[in-house]
C-alpha cells in the first residue's frame, strides 16, 4: 500500500476506534480508568505517525497519547506486543539491548501491538486510557471492521 492509501486507511482505522469508545465507556472498569482522556497512536511502515486524543481532559488525553506513542513505537521497533516484549526481556528470552530499548524506556503495559493488514504490511498501534485488555481489543476490533 502506497502512502496516500496508507494514510487514508490509518485515518479510517482511527475513526473506527473513536466510534467504539462509547461502548468501552459503558464498562465500569474502562470508564473509571479513562479519567477524562484516551488516545491512539499508529506508525506506518515508513515511520509516519498518526494519532488522536479523545476525552474532556486535555492534560489527561495528552498523557494518554504519550503512553500510546511509547507503546506504538516499541511495537513498531520490535514487532512484538508491548506486554510480550516485556515478558521476554524479563525472562531473558531476548537481550534487553537487542532493539535499543532499555529500562526504564521499555513499556510492558498491554496496548501496544503490531497489526498486519491483508497484504501483509505491518503497522504498529498503541492505545492508552482503558484497561489493558480493552486497550488491545478496541484497536483489533476497529481493524476487523475495515478489513
């Protein structure tokens, strides 16, 4: 997929995530964790960064975007979900320096993940603001809606 098509695809993905947010806000655990802000960050194969902040608290949304950026960029660099990368590092299955991401810069929270498009292209997404399971699920569901 070339750049203009990739950009349109990723922006559509972000729009679908936004459409799903009210469904997650209906869940007590996610609503309590959200505290006024959520965010998504996506990197394409060329390193272009896409994202959006959601919610009523701009400071919290900014913080959630910072976390989403770290999650997405780590998944983009390693090709691994953030929680899996942390597990492998701490179990010494992967050399911590292999990708140049060292403690305390690595993030182990769930919510960063590589996503594979139908043509095999990998993009990386990070979502922050809900529970770990929801941070992963909302992006996967949005992707399924548009592929």
